[in-house]
C-alpha cells in the first residue's frame, strides 16, 4: 500500500485520478494533510502517516507534478498525457494559446496571434503539464486544423442533440443509457421527445438562436422503425434546420438496424452524415462483445448507404477489445478504409464501472495499456498514409493505458458537431433521456450543465420538468 498525502486540499479526487493511472486502486491511498484537510479524507492525521507528501503550493498542478514525479520514480512509468486528467486536452491547449497571446475572457484570436502564441503554448504543455512530445504534437495539429477549418462558434449558434436510449442488445463494454426495445415504450418515449423538440425549438426561435449542427444519437436511433424515424426527424427539421445549419448526423451504430427506408427517411429530412460503427471486423470479437451482427452486415450497410444517396460516413472502431491484437485492428482499418468511410474514429477501450466487462475483469484496462498503445500507433500510421488527418480528440476515465480517442477524417469531411462538443465554447441543447445540455456564457467562457434524467420512463413522467429546465438557456441570450 503506497500512501500519498496532499497538503491543504479540501478534497483529493483530482489527485486520485492521477494516481490511479500509475497504481491499481488496492495499491494506494490518498489523504489530505494540513489546515485545509477535510475530515472525511482517509488518514488525515499527520505527515508521518504517508509515504509521500506534497508541498503546500496553492497551485494544484504543482502538487500533481510532484505526485507524477514521485510515482514515475516508484513505478518506472511515464504516462504520455502527463498530469492532465481531464477529457479535453485540445481545449486546454487552446486556452494556453489564448493565454500566450494575452487574450482573456471574451474575444476571438487572429491567425497571426495564434501562430505567434503556439511555441509558448507547446512549451507549457510539455514542461508544466508533463505531456510527451508525441502527444503535444498531436494536440497542436488537431487544434490548428480545428481553427483553420471551423474557427470559433457564433454566439447565437448551438449544437442540437436528441437521444434515443434503445439498442438491440447491450455491448460488453457499454455504460451508456440504452435499453432493450419494446414497442409501447418506444411510442411513449417518442411522444415525450417530440414534445420536448417542439417546445425547445419554439424557445430557441424566440431567443434568436440557431442550430449550427444537429446530432441524433443514442443508444441506436436506427433501432426505431422507419416511420418513427420519419416522424421524429420531421419535427427536428421543422424546428431547427435552417440556412445556418451546416450538418445533421444520424447515428446508426448497429449495421444490422439499417434499412433503405430508414436511410430514405433521414435523407428526406436533411440528414447527410451517418455513423456506422463496426467496432471490429472480426466475427469472434463481435460475438464476444455481444453485438448480434456479422462483418457481412457491416459490408451490406455500407453498400446500402452508398446506394441510397450522398452521405458522409463515420465508422468507429475500438482498440483493446478482448482477444484482439495489433494485426486485428490493422485488418479492420484496411477494410473500413476500403469501404470508403470518410471519418474513422479510433477509440481506446474504456472499461466503465457499470459495464459487464468491468464486472468480469476489474483490472482489464491496466493489463492492456501497452497493447493498446501499439494498436493506436499502427492505426495512426495506416490512416495517415491513406490521407486521413486527426481532427478531434478526447479522453475518458478507465481507458486502457490512459490513452485517448482520436477522430480521423479526409479533408473537408470533418464533423463540426464532434469538434464543438469537445471544444466546449458553444451551447448544446440536449433533448431526450440521458441528454446533458450545456449552457455557454461567452463573456465568461464558461459552461453550466443542463441535464435530463437518465431513465427513459422517468423522463416520460417528468417531461414538463425537462422542458422547463431549458428555459434558462434561452432567457439569458
């Protein structure tokens, strides 16, 4: 048991997030020491109770630097994201660029200011946050591409999300809001969601807000019937689509749920992007993780989508799935590239506490770190050779190797919604069970959460409350 004391910390959660990258939960204890120590913290008694104690520096990042260095020496490991425990490194990098350019609070940054500030931002990223050269370069490239491609969001724009919390089956690694499909439940849910869509659209219109991007996610939206998709998207189109709407995406994560009628319904209502998520092209893996489809279903879904109209296709794959190695992910990518996906997102497997995989093997993500790193390196090489560029990035807790998820795209096909939601400088109107909206204050450059309840039955019962929660977003515009 390695025991770490943090001086003058009111809570130790953020420090524990760093420690758990190095050590398994049963191998450490973190406690607070000093006048600011919370009595609820374990072993908050004296410095002699700990193997290592931080300084009393008021900068929490200095304390994290000290913990990182101590654990680096203890374990011989040097996690590539340094002391960063948050999920949005590119957002942090952008803040460092603005800081180096002397821009505080509200206001944009010019291309020249950005270029001049980049070296200082990179230096702080490496030397203050301890991020590796490789990850610093990746972050800088993504930041620059996002700025050149999309720039900053208009203050009166928003991203619009609607969620369908139903799936054919639950994947081994899944922790999202998804439920088995039953007809009566879906109809009741759609009635509630359409009411939220209509009322939120009216509020947004009155406030002069417009949808820059629209995303129908889940769960698996294409688990709905074609007429249900047509009905829902008709309300979304009428309420939110306009001349300033730049893209609309429908998630069709399970290829076996895609039909010609569903594709036609989405196209009819202005949706031009679709996410078809193979995760793997290896049958043994698909069976193991609980996906009731085959590689042939994936191939047919791509063929059907291409034949139905002009789509930009995203495909998600996961590095670190049980039983897979570097060769498997290379074979999967070669086929997905061959099928013509314009966007490919490479996820590092995150083993969330509510997933079945976590129950089966609590230490899975600790065991697979080096293998996943090799998979990500192989994926990067093959994608960049094929003309794809990394354009967005995020991290999650409990990821194998404490690594990252990276979205790659052919030039001009990058997803605006993906970039904006990770950048967090735009309001997100999130409707449906489990949706987490974000109310953005451009003057303070800060967000406040606007959550819906997660349980879809509770959502139906409390739909009036869910709608009223959105009023504040539009009243303050």
